[in-house]
């Protein structure tokens, strides 16, 4: 199906505000069957708008979002005479494109969205849209620039492997106003340096750096090669419009640029040769540039993505001045950050960054927890079948060293359940051994990129050796990240820059981080971990219930949001302290957290089944999917319901989830796997009691949801009845 059709064109949006206009455009997608939940999609678009307004210079707005409510990539076009304020500094937007993408992307279609973004940078494209008299004309204009069946052109439009221009334009082949390439015969490359700018052999060497005026004159006479990276939070439109703006500006100024677009259509990374040949780098981004260390040593200009769209020529001129200055201490060792004050205020606060750093470490750690935990649980299950109740103890004797009967590397028996159990245990225990080093390493990676990996992983291993547990991993990760980032910022001689990432940074940061932890930080953290483990181990009765209530409430409160993630991170990090002890209190915490996280989607699926009239048609459809999502421990299955009715859903979810968390802790169910939901039930300790606790929480939440919604519906009905005019009295 095409991205846009006549039904998805509104030639008169009227004078609605931004929110009303977004909803009106989205209603077109509902009418054409491409949106299954209007409220959910509008909420997703408004969430994106809250990050950065999508109004652009030239009277354009491109509201956009990925959403679970969208069935296929789609465009909706709206036009207004007076314009709608959309956040652009030069005035309201007259042309509005609503870009809708499914939550899971769709690579073939997502390659076309960059084409639209680039087309919007062309004056003739915008003017044609303003002059179009019918929806059919708009569709034809858009489809001329956006070709669903032209994968080659889509790839070419987004790939940074081909330069934006073959070289500077000659007088006969100046760039066109729409940014099209100059003819091939007029695009011959110009040498990187003009003969007029080269020093004469008889001139004495200059020891003074060139003045600003000299650099400006030199940048005007030379052709430079630039590389750039553009990215925005959703990677749908701004990413590619910024790239197009920089490419057009470089072409007009007689320079070359290759842009890596880190967006939704995928990213073809710049090659090492392209980066090495570049005279300067331009970062235009609102999210962190991936693998930023590739550009170390290059003069770098760092701006927000919208600045690249609105001020492309100025940025190219500034980059040319940096390139003319060369890789001096001021430009090559530091990034020239030219973000505006408004853009600076949009940066994340320290608290948000800290949570992101910690969750990065946890996300990389979870696969090790999953592999290790499930293998250890399977090994104990097989050992109990083969050796009886003592199997879980006997299987720990097996290993890979020594010459006795327990060395499975030398005495593995394919027909023996004991050997298979031992094999699963050894591999699982090995996987568990990486939990803290990986947690530490990737916290440091989130802070300092690749330079943080070595000190983070090494110091994390030291924390394991000292029995500092996951708290030690968190501390070493944060310390390693800050130390590595600090050392990376040093201004060093250009002869040393080449060995900084491979020798100096890992050597010094590892020495400082591990040394500080061993001599200063390690012992108090070990004492704190011992106290925490002793406290968890001594929890009984009311203490167990309170901890379960708190963790359960956190899981049910924001359904995959920050509070939910904090509880989940606490549980998964605690698995490292549990090790392979099947009765460790940390395993009870993991079981309580997973059960509580399953409550909300299962309860809402049940509520839509027993009281369907209280829910809309899209909600009833979401309820069917929520059965599987809840059973798989995907709390986000309840988000569509919470978005439509947040207060009632959150209240009910928090109460039911807290009840389940408390009961699981009280029953003593345990879990080594960090995920899986009902599908890892055979690996759960006390599985029947686990299911009972889950059922109680689901029943409580479902009953509360039905009750609260029924009361709300009754109040609405009474209010509507009161507002009706009284019947006229009947004449006698």
C-alpha cells in the first residue's frame, strides 16, 4: 500500500492548535484502517513533541512517532492558510506532515521516510504543496519524491558511503535551488588545496598560528572534506533533514561532505578511510553519537539537530574555519560545542543520566543472568531426578579440573543425567561469574564509551574477588566511567594521540579505578553488602511482606517506566549476590518482582473479558494481546489502558501488584531466571504457590478496574440525565 492516499490529505486544517491539528490528522489514519487506537497514537506523538517541537524553518511541521497503534508506515498531509504555531522560530507552520511508523519499524518502508525529510528541504517541493488544488495533486507531488518500490534510491538517499557531491560546482554547474546534484561534467573534484594557498619555498616558516581573518580567507579558497553524523530521538525525520541541509550547504560552498545518518532506516557507518580523509567533523544530534571515539583527533563541531536544518551554511562555514586551523590543541583535543542556550536546557539532568547509565549496565548483564540462571536451575532439576533430594548438593562437586570422577571434561557420559546436570551447572556458574564485571563494564561504557570498558570490567572482577557484589559493580562502573572520560579529555601532544585509546587510557584508568577500589572503597562496600545480605537473610514475617509490598507496588505503578525499572534492576542485580544458592533471599525477590510485573496486563485482559462493555473496541482488542504479554512478563501490555484511563488503572495495578509481591515473598517462591514469565514455571521454586499469588493479584486488579470503571460510567450517565431538559407538564 502507498504511504499516502487522497483520504490522508487535508487541504484545510483550519486554525486549530497543535494538539487539535495532530488529532485531526491522526483521525485520517483511523478512517483508512492504519491506526487501531487513536488516543494511544496521539499520546505517542505528543510525547515526542514534548522532547523537542517538530516545527522547522520555512513553515513546516513534521510531527512523528513510532507507535504500537500503527499497522504500517503512513503519511498524512495537512495545510493551513494562517499557519499553526509548531515551535519554529521563524513563525507558524503552513505545511504539516504527520509521519506514523509501527513500533517494530519495518525496514523496507522506513527507508522511504528519509526521502520525504530530504524533499521537504527543497523550495520547489514546498511551493508545489502550497499550490496544490486537490488531494490527488498532493499525493502525486509526494509520490514523485517518495518511491515505495525504489529501494535503490532509498538506500542511496540514506547511505553515507557515497559523497554528497562529487566536488565543488563550477560557474556553469552551480547547485540548483532544490539541492539536486550538479551535472556530472560540472562536478569534477577540485584539489584539496589551491596552489595559491601553499607557501613559497623561499618563505621562512611561520611560528605564529594563523589569525581568524587568515583562517577565514583560507577556508574561502580551499575545498575541504567533511564527515558528519546526524541523529534525533526517533530517527524518522530530523535525522535526514539535517543531513540533507548539510549536504546542500557543503555543495553550495564548494566542499564535500559524507553524512552518517543514525536513524530509523539503519545506519551505514562511515569507513575509517573516510574519517581519516576528513578535515573536520560535524555532529548534529539530540541523542548520543554512536562510537564517537572513531572521530578522536579531528576538529569537531557539535550542535543540535535542528540547528543543522536551519543553519546549514553557517555550520559549513564554521567547520571550514576549524579545518583551515588544522588539528591544533584547541580543535583536535576538544569538541567545539555550539549548542544554543535553549538546547543546553533540554539536556538530561544528572539523575536521569545516572538512571540511564545504571540501566545500560543492567541491560547488558541480563543475558548473562538469563543464560546462567536457567542453566543452573535446569542442572538442579536434572540432578534431583538422577540423585534424589541431595542432587542439588552433589552436583556442585563437579567441575573441569582434577583427575577424579567429578571432572566432566575427562569423564563425561552421554547417557548419564548426572553428567548433563553437571555440564549445565558448570556453564551456568561460569555465566554467573560475569554478572558484576559486565554490569560494571557497561555502566562505564555508558559514561565514557569504549574507553570505559577495560577499567570497568577489570575493576568489576576485582569487586567479585573482594565479595563486594553488585554494589561493588555499580561503584566500580561509575568510577571507571568518570576516570576514563576524564583521561580521554586530556589535551596531549598530537604524537601521543594515536596511542591514547589503546594504551594510555586503559592503562591509567584501570590502575586508578582498581587501585582506589582495593585500597579505599572496597572494604566499606564489602561491609555494606554483608550487612545487606544478612538483613535480607534474616527477614521473616512482616519484614518479608513489607519488602514484597514495596517491590510489587513499584512494578505495578508505571508499567515499564522508571519506577518499574528500578525495582527490576534491584532484583536482577541481586542475583549476582545469590550466586548458585537455590535458597538465597535474592531469588525470592526476583520471583516477587516477576510475578508483580505480570499482574497488570493479565488483569486487564481478564477485565475486558468479563466486562467488555466498559471498554472501547480498541481496548478489547488490546485485551486479547495482553493475555500473551502478561504471561510473558511484559508489563508494557497494560500501557494502552493506562494511557486512556491513567488514574483508575494505576491505582488498581499498584494495589494488585503489591499484593502479589507480598504473597510471593511470604510463600518463599524463588527464581534464578530474570525473565520468561509463565514459560519458566518449571524453574520456579514453589511453582503452585507462585501461580496462586499471581492469581490473587490479577483478581484484585481486575475487580478494582471493573468497579472503578463501572462507577465512572454510572456518574457519566447520571450527569447526562441531569443535563436533559425536564419534560413539559401534560395539559389536563
